[in-house]
RNA sequence: GGAGAGAUGGCCGAGUGGUUGAAGGCGCACGCUUGGAAAGCGUGUAUAGGGGUAACUCUAUCGAGGGUUCGAAUCCCUCUCUCUCCGCCA
């Protein structure tokens, strides 16, 4: 959500920058809508001022014992006009706010201008993809063969785009979660949070998923509860409508949660394996910072996420998303992409974004030093997507015999050096 | 799930239809006082949206949304949340 007066005063420049994001703002129409809203508000408020004054008058007259029934009749009529007028005022105001809430954030000036994924810019690369002297298998073959992954039973229990993990497969997922949380809390200074996995619509509005992206979410019938699509939502909203003392910043939180996405519109993409699921597990990093620090904090947060991959010995590259490929609320986003031999390419495993005040303004999260309170900056990033890390380990560390060597850093968590075929369930 | 009690400013807390955006206290800020501090005294101390170069002014907000009324923090309805007791449950 943009600051209205700033937006209004810089309309043309903002519209020009929104074009880079692929968002066309009809400036003239916006001006008219804005003017219409203001005119409606002014008219309604003037009537209300009149009514208030008249009511006060009635109060005085009554104390003097004067009959006021005529007066009351007159004010009642004003009231009726207000009621009628307010209906359209409300409509105009809500339409205007919806429109404003539907305008994406501006990209930071350091973000490359581009149309789509192809225009993203690689900023660094770490590790050498391993050379295999045998045919590599994708995880959707390796997993079921090892007896650690089962798609058929998941489809029976729930449906497509779900998976079941067995034995060392399940333990690998759990080990990764613990490993990531330990690194971030013990070495990167984050405080662990275990938030609710269901969130309400006010929270989803705060972080920008609503009102525009409802179709990407699962909603619980007959309630205002939604399955969280990312821990960003519950964790960022922990501070909704709160004001934080400046000396508390930055606040660094990390959380493990499952994430639920409807994946509407992604039919045919990543249909095989567990790359794109309706439910996946993620460890998320969230920061609340002073505005002056946010982009330095974004670099640090991205490095914290990359650190997990370095410790696991998984090759990756980091790209900065171009203006056309960024998410709705973000001002700047780095994607970390891990090397997946099964796909012979790099695949997104973390997305680290600075939202500047865009979310904080929506969610009413402020900070203050001394007297004035203003929106702070919010950031978040995956640290990491657990399922895709699982895939990266299985594929990168696969052996000729179909087993998987467990990376050194994970062995204390998994209590195993190698993943070998598990006993059949039945 | 059943019964009851609550929700007021940064905090505590008064307020059951008429200058109440809201007493009083605490906290905070500034000033006076002081050798300095404390105490004391004085002044100020919400947010959002309109209008205005500005001084300033208008509107809304006492959990949320409706309603009654000339007028609602106060009355009525619905909902949400918190607390207590009972039931149930991991």
C-alpha cells in the first residue's frame, strides 16, 4: 500500500516507474477518482458538521425550556441526506482504497529493469556442480526407489501435488528443519517463533496476499481462516498495529511452518516430484528494520539463507529479480537457486525480499525514536524451502547404486551417513 | 459446547443519552524551581482523513459492524476477542 499523499503528489513519476513493473496506471482516471472521493467526503463532512452544530443548539434551547420539535424535524432531514449521501461516499471511498491497495510496490532503484525471468541478473555463484560418471536420476525416481517418498498413497489420502515421506525420507525433512533453525538461531541471531498455521484475512491483507491473490490460497469453509501460504504472513503480522521502540530494531525472527498454496494457474508446471506441492515445509526468516538499514539487512538476510546451502555443500547461484519478475509487495528481491542435477539446472530455493514500508503501512507496523512514529521496513526470505533442499540433497548426493550420501553437516541431525533402501511398508 | 463477566487514550481507570476526544492518576516531553538531583509547581501529550501557504479548522474513531435518536462511549441487535466456572479433549 502506498502512502496516499506521497502517491498523489508524485503521480506521474510513480506511474512511469510502475510501467517497469508491468503495471499500467491510468493517471487521469486516478486523478478523477481521487477528486471524486475528496468531493464526496467534503460534502458529507460539511453536512455532518452542520448536524453537530444544530444538535448542540437543540441541547441549549432545551435547557432554556424552549420547544425544539421544529428544529428536530429540520435536523432529521439533514440526517436523512447524510444517510443517503454516505452510501455513495462509502462506495466511492472503498473503491478508491481497493484501487490503491491493488497497486504494486515500486522497485528500488538498484533493481534491473526487465520484462520477465529472462531479464533477472545473476549476482553470484557458489560451488561447482558435480560431474557424474553414471546416469543421474531425478528425485521422483530415486525417492520411491529408496522407499522414502510415495506419491500414490498421498494421492489416495489427499490428492495430486501431495507427497508422503517414509523412514529416512521423513527424518531427512525433520533433520533439515532442525539444522536450519539451529543455524539461524544460534549463529545468525534470529529468535525462533512457532506461529499459527492458519491466518485471518486482515493478516493476509497486511502482507499483501489479499485482496489481489485470493485464488492462490486455501480457505477454510464458513470461517475467516485461511491456510498460511508462507510463514511471512503470521510472523510479519505478529507486530500488526503495534509501534516498536527504535532501539529494539532490527527484530530478527525465524519460523518453521508448513505452507499451503492452491497453485491455481500452475497446471503443467513442475508436475513431477515434490518441487511444486500444495503443502510444503519452509523455514522462514523475517526482519523488522529501520528504514535506513533495510537494504543492508536484505543483503545480510540473503547471506544467512545462502549459508545453509554452503554448509550443505549444495552449489547455488543468486539472482536479483528484474522489475517485471518481482512480487507484488516487494521493492527488491534476490532469488537463491540451487543446482538440481535431475533438472540439469538451477531451481529457486529461496526468495529474499525487502518490502520497504509497503507491508508495514498496510499492517500498521511502526517504529519510533522520540516522538514521531512512522512505518518501519519489513523483510523476509526462505531460509530455506525444506522440500526443495530435500530434493537438492537427494539429487546432488546420489550414488551409482541409488543410495544417497548425507552431507557432513547434517549427519548429527539425521544420525545416518547414507540413505539406503528402506524396508517396504507392506 | 453451556453459564456468567468484561473490552474506554502509551498504561491504570471514571463515565448509563447533550460542548466528553473523553474526568482523575501514572508515564512521557518542555519549562519554572535547585549548587545538582528528587520532590513540588506550570504547560503540553492519540490516530486517520478532508480544507487551508499558514495560524488553524472540519469529520471520524471509547473491540468491530448495524440500529434507535435532533444528538450515542452511554440504549438495542449481531459478531470478535479476553477472563471465570462447568463439560469435553491432546
